[in-house]
C-alpha cells in the first residue's frame, strides 16, 4: 500500500546568509535536482510524496500534511549537532522517519567523537589530535605527515591538497587558518598515503543489536540484514597533483559533474570482505539505520591496510553523481529502486 511521504531536505537556495560566511558554508546542502529525483522515485514506487523544507516550519507544516513517514535528508543549518535537529522535531511530533536518529546524527557529525567510539571498539582509525587553539602542544606520539580538517563539516569542506601538512610550522599555519574560518575545533590525524575507498550499505541489522562489538560474536553475525554496495574508489590519477591524492572539496563541488572513479573498485575479494565487515561494524557501533556510507583509506605503506576515516549516515543522493548512487548503479540498482529500498528498510524497521 502506498504511503503519504514527506520528503524533508535543506535546499541551498533556501539557506540563510550571514556576514563573513565562508564560500563553502552550505556546500553540504541539497539541490532541487536531488529533491525532485527523490520525490519522483517515491511516486514511481506508488507513494504520494511532498517536499517540505526542514526547519522550524515543520511544527506547522507536518500536522497539516499528516505524513505516514518522512524521508529525511536534512543537513541542518546551525550548531554542532545540526543534522540531528529535524529528527528531534520529528520525534517530538511522533512522526516516523527514514535513516538514523538523533544520537547517531549528533555523534557522527563530530569526527573526533566518532573516532573515539571507533577506537574504543578496536576499529582501525588514524591516530589523531583535536585542536581548539593553534598553539596547543602537539602530542609527541603523533607523527608527520598529518591531515588537517574541520571537526564538524561534510562534503569535504576545508579539505584540499594543502590539508596534508609535513612539519609543525605548516601545521600551526593551517590550524590558525581553519579555526578562524570555521569557528570550531580542528582535527589533525595521521595522513594515510594510499587509495581512498567508500562502501555504501542499505538495510538494518537483524535481531537484538547493542551499540557494541561483542568479543565472542562470529563475523557473519555482523553482516546480517545489510546489503553492501560495490566499493567505490576515487581515481586520483585523473586529477591534478594540486589535489594531493585526497578526496577534496573541489572534487566534490567544482568538478562533481566530471567525477572520476572506479566502481566496483579493483580490490581483492578478501579485502572487499574486510571492508564490508568494517562497514557493518561502524554501522553497528554508531547506531546507524536504513542507509550509510563508510569512507576508508588503504595504507600503501602497510599492504593496503584499511583505516576508517568517517561514517556518513545521511549519504548524498544526487542522481548520477553521489557516491552511494554510483555504487548502487554498479550493483544494477536504478535510482528509483535505491530510494525505495531505503524507504522499505525504514518501513520494515518501524513495523509497517
């Protein structure tokens, strides 16, 4: 039976403007193209779909629309936990929604906090330090080169070839620049030289699931209920040396229409299985539901050992361009089917 679905997003054209805002302030917000494609996909799946801007107006617009379910891709505008704001409103209004909840979205937007959770569970993530001031003492165990980026931004904001720093003088300069620009703590982590791969997943873990990785659990139990999409590798060889072999904001925005990638990534089956297991583990310990994407670097100096960079529980859904969409296409899943698979994962999870 078709549902009455509210498609919730924050459109770039509706974003607020403020004095001194960085040029890339709203880089992670969505376009009309994405919203229209999701709406059309849901309608093709037999549902009624209506777009609503994800802000405080939802308190008035949602009771009028009376949706059965919300398809949420809201990135939010303000604050350290902005991706969790719309889900919090939905929970207060008792309206169910797709994708991860308040706690997961607040956690995963904060890259250092996510890395602390991963490290606690013994999952491989590069060693790191968080700087609130540019002159804080450097952890003597942290070795150059380092990779510097804002703690709470998406879409590669603040990430360029200059994010790789090879000595302390350059580190201090980069910290000063990014603290002033983004007004938030800055993450410095060990730079992993090598390939960058991302793995998307749709579905939900079956059975009772705690946000932990029990030591006695068999690996195959971690996979149950999830559909892994083929890994996508950024083809750095097709980009200028200025990008430094990293997936930069420039690649994700200026050059998005000419994105160079390999999917499925040319990886040995054993490594793909390892990446899938790590993706499932990250999905589990951060509390993701319905859909997510996990980003990795493969250490060229250590036999392509995978390191987890971050998890995105609200992966981009721009048709024909976003990583998750490209991975689905490589698996033979058309855009409309991907969108409805996310919706169906939520329906099953919610029991309707």
